């Protein structure tokens, strides 16, 4: 009937952030910094707002930002990108993902995905009439079985969607794993969409390797980035997609009916940000690595088993031993209400066979916020 107007639930990030507000909990759930982002980017955005950059910019994005995205890809990954035909600006990575999926998928197409996965992927794939095929990554190292991956491909496979670095597992994909994937994509003559919003949040000297940089993948891959994570300004919702014209053109057709464009003052400020010197990007990773270490130590001192984190804003902890066997979602709600600390249940990142014993904490917060959370958790488990 028409009493249920949508099959979509409410995203766990919204649910847990509102619950955190209700209980005045320290919110280490949803991934956003509790600071204001770099002052120089904010000043640039303000300056452009004040000087008349307030009308629709062009559909593909301002040339200065598209040029900055191409320069950034060359500087960090040696990728040769033509800004005019191969870069499009979007309203966040969320819109970039939706535009890629709606632009490329036809009903009946299959998409290969790895679990755990970001919660926007599967609802969009299904609304496009396409069919997800899941491959499991297994904790603690989140590796996959190459035979299981091979079996997920078939004659209807249109694309593979991966997230690297991976939220919430904090895994950074290595060259060998990416090669296995790249070979299958080529063998099956399909495409790849690579969500790289955490590209600059990689720790312990590990490199970030774009799937697009692997042999044979340059013109089969769409690479997605976001200013939200790279500049600690998650509310700005400025993203970018890079890919060969043959792939980007259908994606732009979807973008024109999703948002069409993105605020011009923010585009200017992000262009300025992407042109910052290497020290900014290295400093960001070093700061976040120190926060990862601070939160990991605090959670361990509070009695939790914390899994290793190679990148992203997140660490995951195993609650299996706490004997509070009500499942991860109930556990996170209770943790918010009773301990005053909010985390995200990792089961929210699974469509099938959720683990139930893992919760995710976000560390892109002020040191005093992390310390307060750990203080509240002490003695709780
Ligand atoms: N992909 C992943 C893996 C994410 O964690 C997020 C959330 N930050 C997004 C995409 C969405 O990014 P944006 O805020 O730029 O839309
Ligand atoms: N990407 C953020 C996270 O994983 C949340 C973004 C959102 O609220 N949709 O926490």
C-alpha cells in the first residue's frame, strides 16, 4: 500500500548523533572533527562569499578547482589527468557516489562490493535496479579470499566499488590486493569506482595507492575524493570525481539531475586547499596518527580490545569479551545512555552476516575530547 512511502531506514550516523545529543554523550560516533578546519580555507570561503560568488557555477565545477584536482593527482600519485575532460566537482563524495552509480548502472547489472561497506552504497545500487554481489573482508586484518572474489564476478558484472582507505575497518589496500582486483576487472571487461575520501589519512608511512594507478586501470576507474576529510571540513560537502571522458560523461549526466552544481565560494576555497604545500598533507596524517594512538591507548586502558588501524578517522574495538551479549547496536545505545560515550555499531556496515562484536570509535577530535571519552569509559567494561 502507500502507507509506507520509503523502504529506506534512517542512517546510523544520524541516529547515533541525535542520541548522543539527547544524552549529552561524548560523540565518537559519526566521523567529523570537533574543530573548525584550517582558518585560511575558511577565510578564502568567506572572501569569495563577500565578493559576489553566489550564483550557479558551471555544471562540471569551477575550472580553478578542476585544475587543482588534476594538479593534486599528479603531485601525489603521478597521474596524468586532463582537468577539462576528466574532472567533475560534486556536492560531497556522497553525491559523487550516487552520480557514478546512477550514471553507469542499468537494471540487472551486477556490482561487486566488499563488506564492511559504507552505508550509502547498497541503497543507491538497489534503487538503480542493479544487484550487489558481496565479498567478505575478515577481521582482524580484513583480508579477502581471492577465490571468493573471483566467484563474485560474472557475465553481468558492470563494476566493482571499493573504499580505500576503508571505513570502518581502517584498512589501507596494498598493491597485491589491488592487483588481484585490477586483473579481475580487466578479465571481465568491467569498471571500478574507488571511494578514496580518506586518501590523506594513512598512517605509519604506508602509501595510499589509487586503484587508477594500477596497470590497465587508468581508463577503467573513477576515483572519488572529498574536501570534507582532506581539510577537516565535513559540512562543506565538496567532492570530486576523476576519470576517463568515456566514464565521466555518463556520470555528469546523472550529476545534472542530482545537484547540478556546488557552492562556488566553497569550490574556490577547496582549490586553494588542494594547492597547499606537502607539509599540510603530511601534518594532517601525523596529527591523526597521534590521535589514533591516543584513543587506542585510552580504550585499551579502559579494558577494550582494539584492532589495528592503518588509516581513516576510525578504530574498531571488539566487545565480544565484555559478556554484554545484546549485539553491537544495543550495546552502542547503552554505552551512549549509561557511559556517556557514543560509538557506531560495525553491523551497520554489513548487508549480510553482520559480525555483532565490533564497534567503531572516531578519533578526529580534540585531545581533550578523546581523553574525556576514555575517562568516562574507565571501569565501565
Ligand atoms: N565515503 C566514505 C567511505 C565515507 O566515510 C564518507 C563519509 N564521510 C563519505 C563517502 C561521504 O563523504 P562526503 O561527506 O564528502 O559526502
Ligand atoms: N562518513 C561519516 C562516518 O562514517 C558519516 C557521514 C554521514 O553521516 N553520512 O561516520
